[in-house]
C-alpha cells in the first residue's frame, strides 16, 4: 500500500529541528484563535443543546444557509439545499468513490493529481485515465480525447492552485472544459480548496458556474477557518446528490454539529470576511520567499511552478533524478518535502519531481530549507559524477 | 434502497405535536451544557491552536490516553496505542466494512440487528448469515453452527442493551462466545454504545476481555457526552488495526481535533464521572414509565423486552400484524416508532415487530404515546375483524 509508504516517509517530519516543507498544513498563526471564545459563546447562545445533538446527514441547516450566501457572493449560485456537508473534503471524495466507482469504472485525472483523491478512490479500485497538463494545467484537447474514447465515469480536477503543482487553469480553458463535459455529458469533480488563498492576480470563475449540471463542486473550511474542525462540502447535480446522502448516512451519519455551528457563526458574524485578508497577508511573503530562494539556490535546470496562491510549489528536476533517494539525504540535513511520484496515478512517473509546501515555515526558515536542499542536490551531483567516473 | 425508505418514513417525525419514539436520540437534557464553557476554556488553554490543526489519523493522543484510562477503570485493558478514533461509531463500522468485506464475504448477524451496521456494510455487499437469538440475546450454539459451516469473515454483535431489542447477553454466554471465536479463530465486532446507560442490575464484562485478540471493541462518546461531536472509537487486533488506519486516512484523514480535545477535557477533568449518574437518573424513570404503560395499555399478546438499560424497548405482536401499515395510522395519531422489519438483514422478517425509544420523551409523554398506540392497535383489530367478516 502506497499510503503506508508515505506514512512511513512522513513520520520523520516530526523529528526535532526538522524544517518541513512536506505537509499541506496551514500555519497555526492563520487560525482565528482570538475569536474562538466569541464563536463558542455565540453557538451556545444561538443553538444551545442543538449544537451537541444528532443532526441531518445533509448538514446543519444554519451552516448550509451561511455557506450558500458566502458562495453566492463569489458567483457560485447554489442554495442551502444544494449543499451537502462532509467530514472534510476528503470525505466528499470518499463518498464520490463509494457512489460512482468500482473496478469496472474509469476516472480521468491529471498527472500529477491530488494524492488524497487517489487515496479516497483506492478502495473502489477504479482504473485511471491519464490527462495531459502543461504549466497552465489540464490541456482541454487531452480531456476531449479521453471523453471520445468514452467509458469515463468521472473526471477529477483541482483547477485553482492545484495540489501538488500550484497551477491554475486560465479562463479560456475553464470554458473549454465546461463545454466539453456538457457536450459529452460527463461528470467533473471540481475540487477547490485553495480558491480563497490568492496572493496575487484576479480570481477566476469556477467551472461549476459554466456547467452547473455536470460539476460536483467541492469546497472546504480547512484553509479559511481551521482544518481540525473537518468541514468540507459539495454541490452536486441532483442525481448524484441523493446518492451522496445515502452514502454519507452509512459512513458517519452526519458531520459534527458543534463544528458546523461554529462555522455558521464564523460566516454569519462577518468573522471570515475580516480574517481572510490576514491569512493571505501571512502567506504572501512566504510564497515570495520560497520562489526567491529557489531562484537563488537551486540549479537552473530545476524548473519550478510560479503559483499566485495556494500552498505549494512544484519542482521538476531533469529526467534521471530520483527525489525519493534525495529525500533521505534531505532528511539527514533536516529538511523534508514530498517526493512527487506519489501524486501520479500510474507507477513509474514523477521520480524527478517534488512538492514543496510554503505555508508552515517562516520566510527566513523557507530560505534556510531551500539552501539546505540545494546543498543536498549539489552533493548528489558530485556523487553521480563519481559513480559514473 | 431501504435506507431511503427509512428516511422517508422518519421525515414525518419532525411534524409539530408528534411524539417520537422513533429516534435513537439522547435527551438534550442529558448533555452537560453547564460545563461546556469550562471544557472549551480548558481546551484553548491546554491545547491552543493544536485543537484546530490537522492531526493523526489514529486520533488525538490526549483523548486516546484519557480514553484508555477510562476503559481500564471498567476492566477493558487497552492502551492509548490500541485505540483508534473515528467520526462516530458508525464510521468504525464503515471502516470495518471497507477493510473486511466484499461481495464474496459473509457476516454473521443477529436477527434483528443494528440497522446502522447494515447500512454501513451495504456498499460492500456482503452476504449475511442469520444467527438465532432469544430473550437473552445470541444463542451460542447458533454461532457455533455458523462458524462450523465456515466462511464467516466477521460476526457483528451488540451484546449489551442491544439496538433494537434492549437485550443483554448474560455472563455465561459471553464466555461461551469468547471461547467459540477463539476456537474457530473468528473475528467478532463487539459494538458497545449503551454499556454505561445501565439503570438496574450489575455491569457485565465485555467479550473483548475474554478474547482480546479476536474482538474489535467499538465504543462511542455519543451516549455519555454528546452525539453531535461524532466521537467513536475501537480497539482492534493488530492486523485489523493497521488496515483500519489506512482506510481511515482515505475516508476523512482524521476525526475532528477540537471535539477530541473537548472529550479529553471531559474525561480528564472528572466531568464524566460526575455527569454519568445524572444521565442514568434522567433515563431510569423513563424506562419504568414506558414498561408500565406497555403493561397497562398494550394487548397482552404483544410481548415486549424488559431491558435494564440502554435506549430501546422491542415489541413483538402476534404473527400476521404489519407494523409498517400500523406506522402510518400511528402517525395520524401523532406518535412515531420504527417498524422492526428494517433491523433484519433478510427481507420478509420482522413485520410484526417495532422498536420504541424511551430516552427522548418525558415519562408522562411516554404514557400518552403508548396509550395512543394502543388505540391505533385496537382500531386496527376492528378493521381486521370487519375485513374478514
């Protein structure tokens, strides 16, 4: 099981003095600790014992209402009834796997794609169809070829600040993809956790907006409130929606009521509006710091993505490099990352890639980490030279 | 899908003036509302931002430690490392289904058994082997016959105050069942949500204590703290344990950190110890009231279980009665229950049975409900007589 290998790999991350660029973890400084008491008091006052009681599988109504309003403000036109709340967006992906996938089904994914999606789908053992991407994300022609060859049960995509690459699909491609899934009557999972973590440039519309009946839009409170509350959600076409409710009921009955009530307070009280700029303000210099350090220290032949938001930078070394081997050498130098190969649905791809997270460490620490990584790469180059001498 | 049928049936429960004996829901008066502020303050002070952060799939370490100590005090000898935390005990059952079951596997269950377990296992499409029960629960000889015929992947049991019947396995049967699963090297799921809701009689040891390497012990905080926090847990044999962690990671990464931190405070601060007697004090007269009302109002040929704890009483009418038909007549009289047929793994069983919950309504309201139910039954008898005249 790949999952277990990654668990073993990432165990070392918690060693003392380790600088971790490995996680996909928000900085604790991004949590609204100063308002948590107010939120909790508001929940007890407004909802009382209801916040501790069993609730509907669909989600806590006040949270869904607040969420619908929040999404509306961003041009995503959904009602509270369209929304289903899950225990993190990971649980949305699991439910989609349960409802849609089996060993005889095919899922089209980017290469690389989000590791958590592969983990969620794994128990249902689907086959994967590899879509082609470039620096702007999924190439629409590649999707069309996959849809033409047919038999695609669903397509999984992170169009904005993709995990792991940080890439964002431009507007024209979003429209082209929306047109394609409508023409071929296909179902697209639009996983959109990083949308609000934009540090530069203009916000783009979702694909959901262009093809509402063909997209399951997946969102989360993890990056804009707190991941420890485990609050994800989706807006799915009706036929999928009703099966997701049945799956949800069998999986965990419903998502925690107290956490949903806290999120309702966070949204309704105007707290998110006030807090979100602080999160972006916290992460913007970190993105600048890691990109500057990469430019300064890494060899020119190591290409990296230039995201305008999100949590990750993707580094691609020349073919022949093995980042899994490099990983253990980096660990010895007290810096951790995720070898890129785990983000590919097909084995044997991505050995020369790595994912770097920039949200956890401070800017100066990010520079130190990249400098150490550059040292490991330089030493490795020498080793290579000696070995072939 | 049966699940959807039940959802439709139970939708009417929220109608105004409805007396619901349908849910499996704790009374809101059983929640420790008076200490929630203290617990929350304790969590922020002790754990700070850690309570809002991503955490281990296995569960929040301070909660697992507190839980291990709590269980130890009850003679269940597990360490924090043995425990895995899930999003409600429903999520334990889902994970067990994911790890253990497929269309080629067999699960041995009581008839009737817990509906939520059937819902959790349904997506994995196992076959069910029917075990025989009497007023004291599972008959060990029936289990032995099932194990002898072999091919049983796992056995699912609620040995204490079973949902739906309220039945409790006596000590001798617990020992006999432990001996059998050891002899046949079988895996037993011991689902134990109601253990602490004992209003009369002596606590019995778990089956886990007699066969620790053959039992997945499943517990929950839902009945002794608050169900809206969605905190379940299990202690499984090592080989199962490690696969459950992998399944858990793909399903929802981990269970809500804040809720686990609240539960750790609840256990460590001695709050549970002080609060649990209040819950039993609240429910004891309700159990007495529903049993007295059944004795007083229902026809003598309607047999009911006599539990010493838990949340449910099981009523069995003479063969020929159809409680699903009766349900809609009862709804018209503003009283709801769950027709018993949904608790059977095999279709066509249990038409003459019903499950009555006694924890939600006040004692006087329980009497009113049973009186109304008796009226519906009496009217139905007349209809029957007219129809056959």
